C-alpha cells in the first residue's frame, strides 16, 4: 500500500501517489455486511451448469431473465454460499462487452448492507467512485456498484436485500 494514515489525514508515502482505492481502506463503511455472492460472467450456459451444478454440487436455485440488462442470471447455492453467473443475451450488452474485453470469469463481489442510502452517502463523501449514485433494482434488492477503478480492478456490488 502506498498510503499512510497520519492523524485524521491520508497521505502518500514518500515517492508514491495515493490512489482513492488505497485511501478508502482507512475509512469504515458502517452497515457493510457479509459477502452476499460472487458474480461471474460467462457465455456458455450449458458449460456453467455442468460445472457448478453437476461437478461442484451447487444447486441451481434461481434463474432470472433481465431484459433491461440483456442478460440471464443463474444463481447457484450451497449452504450460505451463492454464485451468480451473468450470461449475456447480446454482445452489445454491458456483460457482452465485458466478456469481449476480459473473457469469462470474475465480474463482481457483492456485499449486503443494512442501509444502502447511508452507505452511498458515506462513499460519495469519501470520494469513492460509483458507477451510479442512484440505486437500481437487482435480483435480491436495490444495488449500487463501486467502480472497478476505485477497488483495485474489481467491481463491488452493494446490496440492501429485500
């Protein structure tokens, strides 16, 4: 980490620049709960089902068509673990473009929060870049996303479960 905390201030170490993602490590977001699910992106639905359900023993607990995002979401569960796999319906969708650029794999981490509006306010006040400051309806409740540039290349979904 290239940042240090000095009193109430965050500053770069000598010879380094301090990025917002590193600075945000020093700020606590109250109400942030446990990991809700891991989000993956994939093109091949049959291969995804074969791997997670048939080989790894996860239950395919939820399938949802999301026309607004041009995707199908498959949710696999085993105990408290959840894996959400996003499969694009179009190469022009956000997930389709993600796959064209990065290939299949990790898309996001999702954390449950107690009060999404309070968390958004805290993040905005802290200068953390969000993809949008207005919540949108996700599969499990309203969500916002911390931009990957603010989180070491990983998109973070914040969810207030219904």
